[in-house]
């Protein structure tokens, strides 16, 4: 009993210096109990923060005024994320710059018609994958022209943002939600990224810090509120594919995933996390009771090429990565997504496709092909649509479902690998990948 009281005091003290956003039912219950309030207040706060997405304590109308004042006097805030800028693409994609209390910011992307590759994301590939229960059998879909080489000429530049502009998508969202797949939010897990993939603009930033669970969930809450949509009534998909490597911020990412399911109301099967290949965490992730689906950023079929494109391959090579993928405990109708960014003349040759097919043979998986999204400071070129089609066909002929992701928001640098804040951040040594310990079993 004494232990319990001390624990509550610890939690209360912790709460008094932090925000409600990011707390789970247990943490809120401890605060409520310590404050001598009835237990159901925890549920009321959960509802207000995650479902109604309030931004201030004043808005939590279910709590007595006196209790709200006591919380405020103790330093408790909601801790809502703040939208600092909005960039709206001609294709309806919106790139948000979202700021936090310490002045740091990340990017979060809203794709009104899905992200073009994940099951349930509203894309053709996603819907097909979901309805066919994709596996090791051959893909059904044929190659489709996806506008990979759509020119950027004449499109607005990224600095032509319109913070206060109401985009037509805001009025269309309810209609879009009537579509089978719904919309997708791409969220960030770190400020910057330490992984240093050579084709990624985010990598140029280095990493500043991890996001807290509240900051990860806060991005979703801010975007849902801005787009005037609400799960589960509206079909919303989440991809952890923004800035940062989620598995290098593992505890906060997992806690955020649980809060998104239990608090915000987004189903696990509508979330996908992408890792560059932090092998120990792939093993850990497979043991989680609540977890998104797994995507692995592959990008090369052999160690020589992968190490060149993704230096972390020196630490966790393809053999280690593929072992983790083969041992990953997939659920019913679940598969692993492998993402493959195609770089002209580098990893997009027919022999590369054959090597990929060999590497993935027998795995319950699909491949999402992404022609490089160009950006300043990236020295690779975007392959032509024909080359992409040849690559895709080789995979399909080998019985591997392969889809070409349509680039979203390229004109506003919102597409894959293009997220880079306007303010550069410094590298923080303690967040480097070298700090990850070997696999904890499995
Ligand atoms: S592709 Fe992902 S993991 Fe690689 S540097 Fe970019 S954000 Fe980091």
C-alpha cells in the first residue's frame, strides 16, 4: 500500500511538470486518485484529450472548474501540438510544420486519398492488397502508369505556403471519407534523423531529439482537428514514415501507438511503421500486444549496394535483416511491406529486381516501389516510368506482389524522403544508431 502511494506521488509529480497529451489511462488514474477525485475523471480526461482533442484545460468541460484550476495551478497543461505552417499541394496533400513547447518542430503530412501503397490507405494498391489478403501468391494487378515523371514545372514552390489558406480538401474531406480507403496521415517520430540514408532529405538534418509519445500523438490530433475529421467515424490510416526512425525512439513510439488505438480510436490494422532495419527492435516489435503493421525500407538487393545507400547496413546487414523478417510473427491476413526507392542507374536494373525477388522468396510480403522523389542536395536521379515498370514486372513474374506508389505532394516537398524542416538541426551523439544494443532475444 505504501509502495502504491509512493508510486502515485511519483506519477503525480511527473504529471505536474508535463502534459496530459501522452498520458495513458493508468497514468491519468494515478493523478486522479492522488488528487482525491472520483476514478471516472480519468476517462473524462482521456475523452477530452484524445477524442475531442481539446487544446486547453478550460475546454475540458466535463471536469469541475475547481479541479481544472487546481490542475492548471500545478503546472498541468494539455500539451497540444501547434501547427506553425501549412503547405498545400496541387494534388491535395498538405505538409504541416508542427511545433512543440521547446521550439523544435517536425513535419506531418495529410494525404486525402491515401499514401499509395498501404492496405486500407485508400489507394488502388492498398485496397487490392487488403482485399486479396496478399501473400506469397502472384499479384493480380497489372502495371499502371502512375505519373512518376510528372514534371514540377509550373507548380508552386515549397516556400509558397499559405498558412491561413482554406484548401478545397477541407470541404471535401467528409466526401473523401466515404471512399473505401479513407485518408492517410504520415507522422514523424524524431526531430531529424540519424540514419543517414543517402537518398533522403531528412537525413541531411541529422537528429536533434526524440519526440515524446504525446508529441507523436499530438501530430495526429492537430491534423485531425485541422482537417475536421474524426476516427473511427472517418476512415483514417497512419504511417510512421515521416521524419526519424521510429525504432530509434522505440518506447515512445510504442506508447504512442497504444494511445492512438485506445485513445484516438484508430485501428491497429490501419497503422504501418517503417524501419530502415533496426534489427533488435524488429524482434522486440514482434512481441508487442498492440502494434502497427511492419514495413522495411529495403532499397537494395545486396550488402554492397545497401551499405552504400544506407550506412546502417554495416551494423545490421541483409542476412540479419532478412532473418528478422522471416521470424517476424505475422498475424492473420498480415504481410510485411518492403519499400524500395528506385534510383536511376543505381539500384533499378533488371538484375537488381531479380536479386530482390530471390531475397524475398517465400516471404509473406509485398513490395512498394517508389521512384526517387528529387530534392536539393540529393545526388541521385529519378528513373523513367518504363524502367520502373520493368522492375515491377520482374517481381510480379516471380510471384511477389509489387506496387508503384504514386508520389504525393512532390511540389511541396511532402513526398517520401523529402521531409526536411526549414530550420536545420544539429546532430545529437546520444541518438546515433551505435547506441542500440544487440537483439534482446528472438
Ligand atoms: S529514409 Fe527514413 S530512416 Fe532513412 S534517413 Fe530518411 S527519415 Fe531517416
